[in-house]
C-alpha cells in the first residue's frame, strides 16, 4: 500500500531554522496521516526520532546557495518515482519546478506557496528567472495550492477553487518566568527589544543595526537567528554595531526562544519581503507590542495601525521603536482566532483527504 503523503522542499525538522521548517514541524505531526518527510542531510541529526506516523527520508544535499534546493528536490523526485506516494506536498515555488515529473508518475500534488522568493535580493538574475519559471509551473501543474499569506491568495484569486488560503498557525502562549537563557546572553527582562529570523538581506536586520544607534541606550537589541549561506553578512552587521548595542544570539528555539518572547519589551520585524511571518505571529501569541515594516504581507488586520514604519528607512524604524517603547508598557491582546492550530490542521487535512478520494 502506498504511503498517502510525502513532503518535499524543506530542509527538515526538528531543530532546523526557517519559516517553512517551522510550518511543517507545527502541522505535519498533528495531521494523523502517515507521511514521508524528505530532509537534507547537512541540516539534520541522524538520530532524530520522528513523531508517530512520520518517516524521515534523509537524502544528500549541498549548502551551495542557488543550487541546494534544486539538487535536493531532484533527488527527492527521483526517489518518489521509484517509491511513489498518493500525494506530494511541495513547499515553495523553487522546488515546484519538478512538479511535472511527479504528475507524469500519477501522483497528486499540493503546492504550499510561502513567499515570492524571486523578490529576494540574495538571488542573481539567472536564479530569479528560474524561480519565476518555478512559480508558473507550480501554479499551472499543482492540483491544489495553499497560500499562507492572504495577500498572495488575493493576488492569485484568478486560479479559482484550487487556490486555498490557510495561514500559518498561532496560538495564545503563556509566558514563562524562567530567565536562565537571558542571563546567559547578558540581557535583563523588559530590558531588550527582540527580532527573530534567519540573517538574510530580505529580513532587514541591517536597518535594525543602523536604527539601534538612535534607540534608548537602556535597551539592548537581541537578534535571534543565524545565517545559512552568508557569513559575510553577519560579520558586516557585527562590524556596523561595533559590539555595543546588539546581542547576536544565533539560532534559538524551544524553551530558550520562549524566554526571549516572554520577557521582551518590543518585537521588531524590519523585513523587506515576507510571506506570512511565523515570528510575527509568535510575537503576537505572547502579546508583545510589535513594530513592523509596512510591506503588504505584514499588514495583518490584528496589527495596530501605529505599529508600522516605512520599509527600508532606518530613521523611520528608530523613530517607531522610540515611540513604541515610550508608550507600550503592557502586553497587547490580539485576536488570533483566525490562526488557531485546530483550524489550520482541519483545513490542511481536508485538502489532502479530498485528493486521496480522487
């Protein structure tokens, strides 16, 4: 009997940095569907114990920017051609280049569209052209398309009923009183501003480093995230900070990340491009006041209008941070009912079951 579902296009989980990886880790184990998850060997631990009903298939990969995802996805597709499943969930438009091969082998395909990757400045002209081609192929050949961003879903509404909006999940969290990780990195509760995400150009952390020089010096700024492909960018950020204002905490997850969200004064998201930011949703789930760039993807109805600053403007970001920390001294209650985990699980499972019945 065929495995019902396979998932490709992610690095893997658990303990792997990235929005797609977090999305899959939050949802896949709770579906109650036997699933084969393809992971990239350089990013995962061979002794990870998969959740019940999940099979990890670890295949070789590289860490070469612009080649990594395509190389690993091709290996996944070749494996699937020999060991087929009923339905394959492809995450993001780059891996979507290979969807026609899956269709030729008789498999159903769900595309999860996370972000418009070809807008990211880290990609060169050729890579952007390939990503645009991947988008066209993915949208044309997929049986169903899940958009995590309402903005992208609206943009592609001409696709009709095969396009479905299912957001990333967010549940109201209970803050922790523990502070041992804060002590380890040298910050105090309510004495820091938090940013979370991979260190890439589109995340806009360079703007945050510039803005930090104008922020109230009694607050430190913690950036929780690491760089996968551009160590030079991290070095540039550290050099620009001159080691005075910003704590580069590296990749943080689990209880340590919970502590960071629980005790921050403000959450900042200076992104130039986003899909639907899991970090923003998580900050909101802890009731943190937020300060975010005014790109369309960040304009969630739950975010107060005074929380936005002009994208790409470090001075505007500094002013917005100053305004926020002088006026926001309590947690904010956000209506996150639209992002409930149970609703996301139910909607996602419903898409798979529709295809299983065909």
